[in-house]
C-alpha cells in the first residue's frame, strides 16, 4: 500500500498535477485516496528524501519548488554520470542496439511534432535508458534514476511553457552517429552537449520570464 501511494504521489508531482508549492495534508490525502494516514506519511517521507517535497516538522508539507538554481546543481551531475555510462557501455554496443536507439529517437521526433510534452519526455528517457542499461552498472543506474526523476519534473514544468523547438532529436542523432563510427570522444561530447543544451533552454526561459 505504501509503495502504491508513493508511486501515485510521485507521478502526480512529476507530471505537475500536484503543483510546486502546493500544500499536502495527510488527512486530505487520506480522504481522497481512501486509505489510512500511515502509508501516506511514509510515502511523504520517501518523497522528501527524493527532493520532491519539503516538510516543516509538525507544521506543513509542500510540493518542492522548482527553480533554475536547482537545475544548475542537478544537470551537471546527470551529464557527468551519463558520460561515465556511455564510456562503460561503449564496448558493448551492437548493430541491434544502435537500431533501437534510432527507433527511440524517431519516436522522440514524432512526439515533439505532436506537441505532447509528456510523451516527449518519456521518449527521451527511453533513449538515455538504453545507454545506461548497456553500461551494466547497477549503482550508476540507481544514482541516475534518482536524479532524473527530478530532471523529468523540471523538463515537464519548463518545456511545456517554452515556445522554442526542442532540438534533442538532432543531438541524439549526433550521439548515434558517434556510436556507429565507434568514436568514443565525440559520443561523450555529444551526450554532454545534449544535457547542457537542455539546461540552457531552462536558463533562456527564466531570463525571458
């Protein structure tokens, strides 16, 4: 039960159904979800550890705010760890793996043109997850999973408000091209630039705002 509550609340926060700064009262959540307050409190503690909620002892719990300073802290960690992932995965890329990356990227392109931000983020995750999976490093995967949960929330929040065309498709093409040609350094540069450009889009949005 506590896992089910945790997953439901986590998804609601990431997708923006529960908005940054919104108060979370365990009594209200208990009534709306039709369960006792104990699993809700346990789920909120896990979400606090994830950085998705903030709590003032015995006073209130809020959905954690999103700001560019948080993005500045998290994005460099993600691109550093993904560079490590692609370096560890590089000897294991097969023609079939490259074909799967191309398929994920074509799906990304379709979702970009459809304007469905949720599907776009999901397709982007599938592309990067394939690389992480091939690294075959469970600890690295856990670290990236935790960080990307917060990244995904930021991208849905910011990119749904931006008019700038998402260029991730072409950035992914550069990653695929480097892998196909067995060029590690260009692959590392391309994956790092992919994440740096995502951060830059957030910066531009906040400056324009």
